[in-house]
């Protein structure tokens, strides 16, 4: 099986090194008869995909079917973006026809017979995470209202007659916007 390895450590300091993961992943591939076609390594937090160029490159190569499987040391080395985002990453690989496997968590294996069960469990957890996030958001908004906070965008108080007079006297939309601190599109809407 053509295999890509993904390894990640959070930072370069504190003695962290991807080599500890790579050694075990390489040995696993050798024992399994898997051919390593590429190794992707990042030294960055797994909370955001944008900070991990090798992670993004791995997905681009997966879309081109440059390998059949991605092997990572553990799910937290693969992603810490949350259950929903992690599930989406795994589904993106699956949609590209690329399997995935965790070295330390044998149950996280799309190559095995429990693939659908694992994805179902992860999807259920992701759904629960979305529900909890929504509940926390609603609770926070309710608390803010009880404390008397005004929610939403701050209201902009403007003197519409003054804006119309400025426009009639020849001021451009840009000039009026600068003077009033409003957007040109808002000024244009008022003066129509």
C-alpha cells in the first residue's frame, strides 16, 4: 500500500521532535509491507489548519491520489481542531479514496472492518459537539441580556438631514463618509 506519513509536534522548543513519531511509523510500515511515498511533518499547533503547510500539502496530494493511506501517530497529532473539523478531515481523505489509520489508536482505522462504525461514532460525537456549542452560545447570550448588555452591532446615530444637505451642496460620498464616520454605501443609501 502506498502510504503517506503525517507527524506533528506543537513547538520546536521543549525538546519536541517529530522523529520520535516517525521512527515508530516507519517501523510499522516496514512490518506491514507498506511503501512510504512521502512524509509530511509540521511543527505547529494542530488547532488551525492554516498554520500547518504540510497538513494542507498532504490533502492536496490525497486529492491527486498520490498515496492510498495516511498513517499518523495519534488523532491528536493529526488534528486538535475539534471533533467536527477532525471528522471532516477524515471524510475528505475518504472521499478522495484515501484510507487513514492511527498508529496508537487501532480502532481509528478506515482500512479495517470497523470503518463505518468508527465514522458513525465520530459523526455522532461531532453532532453532540455542535449541539453543546449552540447551547453554550444561547446561554451566553441569555446571560448577557440578563446583565443588561445590548447585543448586536452598535447603533450608529446619524443626522440624515445634515448628510443630505452636504450632498446637495456638492460634497462627494467619500467626503461625507469621512466626516460622518459612516460607510460610503450607507451615505449613498441615505442620499438616494
